[in-house]
């Protein structure tokens, strides 16, 4: 690739407008262009219109007005993802679109299956195709593995390979690091830089400004459906970008005073858990969470954090040990009984555990309190009360929507997260389990959610914070425990003394404290 054609616009979207049937204008006269062989960031608040713009490019949404040019030629027929792929455009969505029961190879060739005798899928050829594309792009993945058994990072690789095997030149990645650990993110960035060297063009939708600065060449910023500007990434600061995204100065560092821990509200004692396949996941977990304290749990994904949270919140039953919430053992209690004791839960997977996608925002936002006085009577629910509460929470938590009756599944990922956070923090909880609370949300919403968690702590709640964002763990937590291979390998009573580098050593199992150092005895 020569220096001259490296800077040609491989894609131009001119005067793009999108108006939904309810009158909401998602995009207004947007002009967006990308050069061949660059990594171009597309950033904006949740609901700003960036994903809608890319869905139109990928044929998932209809363009109401405007034109698309690829390699200088006008394109009029992008009416489906298949049309987009024919024009060399691929998209990896924020929420993976994979079939868990099929193998990696079967997922990769889905829709383009090689045939044996013109009828049956040629699995041997599918495996060979997978191995060839994985080798070409240095994305090592087992073609025979069932997708349901893959880590999140491997699923991300698989989605990218699905696009690449179809010959795409322009790859759209929608919040690709939202579910990745720092190590997986580093690996992905190396792979994306390699794609760029091979001549691919990448559109990188992200709220994570540090990542945009590290990876991207240029950035287009959208606010309220309109372009705020296009900049060389090395010429704008994170503060400049956040101000353009949100329309005001954003506090990028969470402000919080010292904690004043009080009584123990949650105690985990000698907890052990072996899964249905006989694999021991948790081994002798002990810790205490106090009122007025944020305790962070750090660890590389797959070291028992998810199972620990599922046990604490009542989703999974444990084998041995105790989980005590407000002096009550929860082992034989239902999820509702645990919530009635004062626990709220912001789940890691908002789509699977946090919402009912086909229901309205209002239904989702009050789903934990339908049975409570004021929301329902002996036979009927009270729609006026539900409308009053949901409208207030939509306003308080700045949820970008047309009304409380809008289906929650039609919102952006970040706005779905704000609905979940609004429900969980408005239930007057005394214990908050916040699992990846700011995953996939913009800088303004991240600032707001983090401030709310600190505010809940200051009001006397105990907060258990699990996050793959080390900066978030270090900024928000008063104390931190580190998990590795199902055990607590480190405990830092005062997180202010800890650096990312030192934390990483414990997360990777390169350092480990002794039993005395991780004791919670007061």
C-alpha cells in the first residue's frame, strides 16, 4: 500500500439523516468519512447516534436521507448485512451474535457453509477454512471447541474472524473492549494494528478515551445525532474529547472522601464451590463487607469472580461454607428473599440477567417492586404509580429514550445499563453488588454511576465492586481483594497505597500473600 492511497477515503457517508416513526431524529445531516488503512474512532454519549449510523452502513437500518460512497463510487443497495458484506463491510456488535451450541468452525461458516455432495455441510472443509483464516490473521482459536465454552476474549476473536473470512475491508467494532479484561484488550489492540498493516480499515466505536488515544489515528465525535468535529487523535486530550461528547466538562477522576466502615453487612466464610462437571471453582473464600465501605474484587476473568457473585446473589447454590447477609445465612433463600434482606445486584451481563428485552423501560425499571405496596393491589397493578416512578428515574439517571413505554431492547447498550443501575440503586439497598457497573457506557454516564456508588457508600450501604477496569477498581474501592484460581491471593485494606502494576502481579498469580495477610479478623 502506497502513502498516496493510504489516505484516500475508502468510505464516505454524506448528509445522513435517520428519523424513527415516533419522530425521534437519531442522525441529522451527518458527514462521516474514513481513510483506507486507518483506525478511526467514532465516539459520543449513549444514544448520540453512532451505533445507528453504523447500523445503516451495515444494512440493519434504512437510510432516510443521504448517500454512501465506497472507494469513490455511490452505493444504493445496502439493505441487509449480506449486501454490506458484498461491499466489503463487516460489523462486530457489542452483544455477540453467536450460536453457543455450535463449534467455532460451524459458527464461522454459518451462511457460507461448504457443501459435500451439494447437500451436507462439509465439516472438514469448514475446519480447514477456519484454520486458514485464523493463521492468516494470527487469531489462534480451536475450530472444534463449542462456542459456549469459550472465554469472552475468544468469542470476540471469533466474531472478528467471521467478518474477515467473508473478505471485508472495512471492519466496524462496536464497543469491542466492553467485556474484555486489560490483558485481552492489549492482545486485541495488537491484532487490530496488524489488520491495519495488512490494509484493513477499522471503525472503532468506543467510550474509553484512553483506548481511543492509544489505538486510533483519527476520531469523529457525535453529540445528539450531529457531528461535533473530526480530529487527529494525537492533537486532542481526553478532556477535550469528553467535553465535545457531553457538552460540558467531565470529571474524569472520581471524587470521594475517606470511608467510615461500620458493622459487617455481608460475610463469606470458608466458601467452596464445585461445578456440575466436578471442577473446583472456589476454594476457601473468606471476606467481610462493612456498611459504608466499597470493597473491590480484582482478578483476570475466569478465576472464580463470576461464580462468587452468582452465589452471593442467590443465582447459584454452593457446596460448603456460609454466606451471611445481615446475620442471616442465605443458602436456602430464594433470590427474592435475598433482595428483601436489602441486596441489589447490577449484573455483569445486562442482556441475560439484567433486563427483559421485549418489555418496556417502565416494566424493567420497576420489575423488582411490582409486589410491593403502592405498585399493586390484591388483583391489579397500579399503572399510575409505575409511570410516576419510572418517569422520575428516567430523568434522575438521564436515560435517553422517547418514553417509559419504549421497549428497553431498542435502547443503546449504555442506556440499557442506566436502566439497570436506576432500578438497583433506587431500591434502598443496604448491600450493592455492582458487577462491571460502567461497562459499555460513555464518560458522562460513567462519571454519574461512579458518583452514585460513592453516594450510596456515604449513605451507609456496603458496596461490592467487581470490575475489569483496573482504574475503576483503584479509584472507587476503599479496600481490595484479588482472586486467582478460585482463591483470595491478596487483601489490601487501604487501596490508596496500591498501583495498577502491583495489582496486576497478584491478578496474574506472580505474587501471593500468606494466610495471615489476607485475614479479615479485626
